[in-house]
C-alpha cells in the first residue's frame, strides 16, 4: 500500500509541474484546484503544491 501511495504522490507532483508549465497558474491555489479537477485528493494535491516554489509558478 505504501508503494501505491508513493506512486500517487509522485504522479501528482509530476502532473503539478506539467500544469504549472502549460497552464496559466499564478498561485498555488489555482494549481491545487487544477490537480483536484484531475482527480487527485485534497491532501495529495496540497502536498504536491507545497513542494513547488512560488518562483517556479511565476517563471512560466
């Protein structure tokens, strides 16, 4: 079960980077909302978004 959770977290983090790069996400809240729309649970989306620095979002 731990491996499955790790896979989901990794998948969500990768998706967060892709969304930040290709979507107009200016805030962490916008990115989190997009991840939740993609089907990730609130806690998983929140954790992934916390790992992405605000400067990264602004860079795109």
